[in-house]
C-alpha cells in the first residue's frame, strides 16, 4: 500500500515555523505581520475558508483584518478598498477570496493588489517571476503540494511529472514549480489525447481537475507519487455527503508509492502556506 502523505501534520509544522518567525520579527523590528482578507458576498464555502484563515492568522500571532462586502458591491468600491490596503503599513498581505460575484472581474481585482502584498501569488508580476525563476509569491495550493512532494522525495530533478489541470490557481503554477525543480513536466487537460496512457508515464502525478475519483489505479505508474488537489462533495448511500478527491484513493493506493488523502492532503497546506507568504511579505517590508 502507498505511503499516506499527511497534509495536516506538515501544515502544523509550517504553522509552528511561522509562529516562531512572527515572534522573531516582533522582537527584532517591533513589526507584527498583518493579513487582510476581503470577502464579497455570502458564498457558504468562501465564508468557511475565510473563517479558517482568520482563525489561523491570529493563532500564529499575526494581525488579521477581515473585510466583508455586500454581494452587490461595485467595482469602484472594491478597488478603493484594495487601494487603501495597499497603502496601509499595518497590512503586509492582501487576499481577495475567490470566486467573486459575476459582475466583478477577478483579473481586474487581482491586478489592483500591490504585488509585494499579493500573498496569493496571482498578480501577473508574481506569475511572471515564477515562470522566469525570479523572486515571487507562489500560489498557496501549489506551494503546499511542492512541500508535500518534497517531504517524501526531496530531489525531483529528472523525474517525469504530469499535471492534470491548467488553471491559473493550481495547474499552471504547479507546472512552473516542478519545472523550477528540474522535473520534466507535461500539463494535461480536457483536450489531451489518451490521458490514462500519459499518466502512466508519470513519476509524479498531480490531479487538479475537479472530477470526483477520476484517476484510477490503472492510470498510475507503480510507485508513483500522487498529489490529489481535488475537493468534490459526493452523495453517500445514506443520502448524506462526503468529500473526495479527483483520485480514487482506495484503488490508487494499491499501486502508488505515496499519495495524499482528501481531506487532509493539500487542503491544510494551503492556509499554512498563505501564512508563510504573509510572514515573508512582512520580512521584505522591513529589509
């Protein structure tokens, strides 16, 4: 059976390191890192994510600034808030919770965030630096995945990696991170021909497509490391529901060398890496 890569355990380790870094920054520069989270509307899943982010931010000794705006908030009002956060010295990181209501253009909003405070790593400046090996903030979920991967395989140079999914949030930055680690990277997507055959060539397989239990054991190379980024709610036989990934965990565990569970894989690492990025932003601000 595959080794289970425990995202909760590694996330706890990252949070401890962040807490220590926050203490050191306070002692050396009398600066407390501050994270501003902006939520527009009342999407239930987004509300849960934001509550967890605020709670963990404060638990690490950081300042948390929580801004909730009405679902009908205008573009002008949202951008005005972001501009004020850009110039607020107490705020080192800015996160606008996605998705936004349909009338707001997320790209427009992200581009308004000062790149030095873009701890989500979505601004085009940070994206460009990631792809050119420059100094950047890396999107938190791919960064968490890389940490999980390196916890079981520290040296991935020369490995064949397949990333299923090409979103700007996970797929593309994940590919860039793997490329920067000298892996040989293929990005697969809905138009890819014979996807199972391609996946079977992967030493490292990253699934980020949003299709429950799509990846089966016969898609996976024996001994491969499988990172499951998918979070899908499916109905259970009793009429309830449960969370599953894009990978059929029980099936693939019989073939893979190591695998992340859902829940408990990349999910916990996402917020932990957000906190790490915020601490780094505060350090850069005083350097």
